[in-house]
C-alpha cells in the first residue's frame, strides 16, 4: 500500500536576506516540512514530525542555521 501526500502547502519567506520556500504536507500520520532556497531550489532541510508546527519549526531552524553561515559575494 502506498501512502498519499495530503494537506499540501507552499509558502515563501525571507531568512537573513535569502528567499526560502517552505513546502509542507502530511503522509500517513507524519507531517513533513522541507525548506529550500528558491533559486536554485536546493533542499536546505527536511523534517518529519507528529505535528505540522514541529516539522516547520525544525526545518526553519536548520535553514536559518545553514543560511547564517553562507557568505554572500557582491557581483
């Protein structure tokens, strides 16, 4: 039997000057949240938890940590 993703949501926000897309959905009894850096769309973090708030909180925390260490170069 294959699990089906439900309650799919996507939103964008800014973290330390970087555009981040949060994608959230439910698979079975777990809620999944993935954070990616909109362009080029590389996954920064993906967490699964029993609640959507917990999964999102963990994904945002990890994304914030990774982006705070990223150096920007002026072009």
